[in-house]
């Protein structure tokens, strides 16, 4: 788990399996369970979420930390393994 710059939340990075392929997920979650809305970012080619970590943490901060933000790589496009 890598901490973001604001100190209020954490950018969490994990690898999940999608059809047997390693797939990276970056997520920033509110401290309380307010999940009426969720933002999911799916990157374009080459499908690596690492390029979007600053963007998703900035988006989370802009939304006052109230909306979970997820970014998921294309299956098999994972630099975290």
C-alpha cells in the first residue's frame, strides 16, 4: 500500500487475476462507507494504470474524499508482478 500526498487517504495497489492473467488495480477509498457513486477508470492503450495514479488521487481529493475511485489495467498488462 502506497500512501498518497494528502495524508487523508491511501492509494492502494493490488494485483488480481482476470481469466488467469495478472491485472493491476489502483484504488482510493473513502474512510467511511459512502458508496452511492463509484468512479472506474479504464485506461487506453497500453492499458497500464500506473500512469493514472496521480490523476485518481487528485480526482478523489477534488470530490472531497466522498467517492471511491478505481483504475483497472487491461488484463495481463501489469507492471506490479
